[in-house]
C-alpha cells in the first residue's frame, strides 16, 4: 500500500452495509491502518510527520509507557490531594471517577459488557451441556448399545409410531420384529461380532431396521450412498472390507454393473418388495429368507456388543480421494443424537420430519437417533420435494423439521401456498441456511426457531446455534471458552488456508474476532465429546489431525473449514479449505472428479474446482480441460460422467483450454482458473454448461446472465 493512499474510516465502511459485513470491514480497516502505520509499502520513505504513522522504535515505546504511567500517577496524586484538603466527601467521588476512567481506558469495560450480554446464552448452553454429559455417562456406565436403548422403548410403547415413510407407518414393535428376523437370518449364515456387511438402500423404514438388526449381532454396517456407481461404489464396498452387501431391489442394476469387479468373497443379499421374486445371479433372496425367521433375538452363540464397539461406517468425501469410511461407535451415535436433542431443545413427544438421505449423519443419526435414543416419531421420504416439504409437515403433524441450506432455497422458491403456515413446526434444524434468505424463510413459513448446527461426521468440533442469531452456526463462549475446547487458528492463504500458520515457537496462533481461520477441536481420547475416531483408513485419519497446537504434544481435529467469530463469540461459516467444495449439500472431491473426467476425454490434463454462482449455496463444479486442437467430444463426456459420477459431483461447467500455465511440479494452476470463474465474456476459451437434459451446450453471455438471475437452473 502506498503511504499517500487514504486509510478507510469506520464511517466509510459502515455505510449501507449489513452488520456482519461491517464487522468484517472494521477488522479490514484496522488491519489496513496498522499496515499503513508500519510503512505498508515494504520500505517506502516515510512522508508523514505524525507520530502514529512512523515505525515504532524502542525509544518511542518507552516514551508511550512513561506517558501512561505519568498520567496514572498524576491522577492518583490529584485524588490524594483532594481527599487530604477537602475530605472524604470530595475525595471518595474523585477516587471512584478516577477508577472508572482507568477502567474505561484499559479496555476491560468491553470484556465485562460482552460477558454481560452473552451470559444468558452461555449459561443456557452450559446447563444443557451438563445434562448431555450426565446422559452420556449414564449410558456408558450401563454399557448400553443402540439396540439396548431401543428395546426399552419397544417395551414401554410398542404400538407408538416409530418410523413413517410416504404413507407407511411402522410401530416400535414392527421395527424391532424386522430387526430381529434379519438378525436371525444372518446369525444362521454365520455372521458374527466384528464382521462387516454393507447396506445399499433408499430411504425407507427397512433401511433403519436392517442396520439396527445387524448391530444386535455386533456386525458393523457401512451405510453406502445409493447414488454411487461403478468405481466409487466398488471402492465403498472394498475400503470397508465388507464380507456381504445388502441392496434394495431398486438398486439391482447398479449392483449388477459391479458384480464382476467385487471380490468373490462378498456375498450379495437382495431385498425385494415381495417374496419369491427374481434376484441377481449368485444373490440371496433376503425377503423370502426373513419370512420364516423368528421375531425373537437369537441368544446362543452371540457375543453381545459393547458400548464402545463399532456400530456403522458413514462415508465422507473429505478433502481428497474417493469416499472415506468414518467410524461411528455406539457411544458416538448416542452422543451425536443426544447432543442435538438436548442442546437444541428437542422433546420426546416431538414428531420429526427429514427428507435427507439416511446414509448421512444428518438424517441417519440426528433425526433417526431421536426415535432410537429418545422414543420419538420420525417421518421421512425417499426423495426431497420442495413443494411437499411443509405439506408433509402438515399431513403428519410434524413439530420439528430438518433441512440443508440448498433445500431452504428451493422451498422458498415455490409458489406461495395455504400450507406455508398451516403446520405445527416449532423448530427447524440443519446446516447451510444462508443469512441472505434466513429472515425471509422464517417469516414466510412462520418458523419460531432455527437451530443451525455445524459438525463433521468423524469430527469432534460440533456446535449449535441456540439463540436464533441470523447466520450463526454456533458460538464459543467469551467468558469460559475452556468448557468446550474449540478454536479458530490462523492459516496460510498460500495453501488455500489448508495449513496452519505457526509462530517462532512452532505453535499455532489464535485468530482475533472477525479474522477467518481454520476451525479445530481439541482431541481428548476416551471422551465421547472430544475423541476423534477417524476413518477405517488410518492414513486418512492422521491427515485430519494437527499436533502441537498451543503446547507441545497436544492434538486437535482439523475440520478443513474456514470459520470466523465475531466479538460475542458467534461463529460463521466462510468456506471449505483445500480442494473440496460443497454442492447440492454434498462434499465434492476434486481429485475423484478430475480422474473420471480425464478418463472420459482421453487422459487429457484436467483440473476441477468449484466456482461461485450468484444466489446459490456452495460452489458449482467446473472442469478445465487442456484441448488446444478441440478434439474433446462433449457428448461422450456427458454420457460418461452420468454413469460414473453422482449428480452433485458432475461438473456444471466445462472450459476447453487452448493453453495453460503450469506450476513447477507440472500441475495446472487451479487458483488462477477458479478466480476467473465461468463468465464467457471474460474468458478467451470456450465455456460450456450442463443443461437440464444432461448435455453440454455453449455458454453464451445471454445464458450466463440468465444463470445469474436464476432463470436457468443448475
């Protein structure tokens, strides 16, 4: 920065800006002012005679301290003289005024103010956190598993509705009967404690009852994304070391495509809608086998699972590579389901609505967990429908509904309807509700409370917004931050903020308010709220741990997300770090997409990245392909990625590069391409977009403007 440039004032940056943007610009202005004062042009001659604009020296610092102490000393002397000559009647007020002046000048008054205004929030959260720890401790003491806890509710309320899916209602007794019959079948086939059986099925009550039944045998169940195909699907089965795969009739074609690739040791079990129906070659007819199985849980020859045993695997794309299987134990499942329930203020008489996939943590643990751990009723459906969201809530008398940010935008885009407010929903919870649409959403649909949360399936840095602060994903206490040890640490922009910045002592540095940084959670082994269980792949686990944070030898879970905290400790999501971007509520691994695209275009150099699209959550995928001779067949590319990638991972834009700048290690410069975006008028290369028909067509300036206005939907 040149010293002749004007440093923006607080008044300049605040005009017409929202509160969170003002806070950010205050920090920017302050940082700019410091840079200016320190000679920010990196050695330019000082032009100002003002003391504050010069570089600080030891002499000037000493002079400042002398002036401060002289001022305090003079004040004390004045108070003593007033007290001595005029008595305590005048001396005491003078003393109080002096103390107040020193208190204000020191800045301590601000801390006390923040403590005062955040105390109600912090006390409420602390009370609920203690309640959560007591519940978790009780289940740990009883060595309780998910099956044990669920069985208690089966005994207490056998005929209460447990699960509902598109008109089909299952009572607690019916869910338990199905689980026990399935457990008997697999027990008779020799499956035992520690075995791994994959589950590939759409949202339906049988999905929950299946993994619940297998868990009673101590069998671990990877919950596989039913959108995956070919290589990604094979990887999900093999990386978890599955000895069998249960799949639904609707997904038989997807399994048929990989049967020759799967290890011969993987047994196949097909679940049809009716008994005595055809199944794939070498597959077993599970529906028919279960028909004659006992509803009583087998007792002989079974090793009872433990509270800390592995329960399920939930796949997460992470920052690189194919899906990684995150380990979820019984204790971890209980903690996650109980944490959102207690901290957000759920009740056992609530009826929950979730159209989210049950193979994910949000739907499969946070919502389904309310039925299994607290005896509530959960309503789900096979696929999300924006127009039916609140219609379903009204139909099933739901009191709590779950969302992800992209869903909220789709729901808000539906025509105004009489069902908008004709429901009993008292709270919605989820993650990704953007502050730009938050007020409009809760106003139109009459939502009293929003419990926005943040958390990773495998992580320990989980937080919840409990006081309706618009845009916040949670908070960290400014009074007692040690109670829940999460932090935001400074990161290196040169690495895409994926690497922490360290001081001369080799330790990490805390971010100041309004300064974005890496979100971490301190790891405390054997503590369900602070432990990091990681993945099946131990190498992938180690990559998510950062060590020597604030002292030598400590460790923390590295979330891979950029967050920022305001002065009151409210936390706001900024972006994903590294190469992963988020689209349609899913994390997209660029390395996986790059490999599939490169294969489809004759192994050409390809780079994939996310680009921001106005008014849309997350980032849309864009593939830049080196193709100077224009030989890439976009029709083949579109057909191939449809077969190999789930819909959310398919590049929405394709850029055919005439030339490319390479890094010193012969890699395409991804950040430069990402910054150029997808505006065809600003790019010399040809850019194409993925139409609703699944074809790539030339992106013209007119289409670009329609995408920006939302007239062309991605």
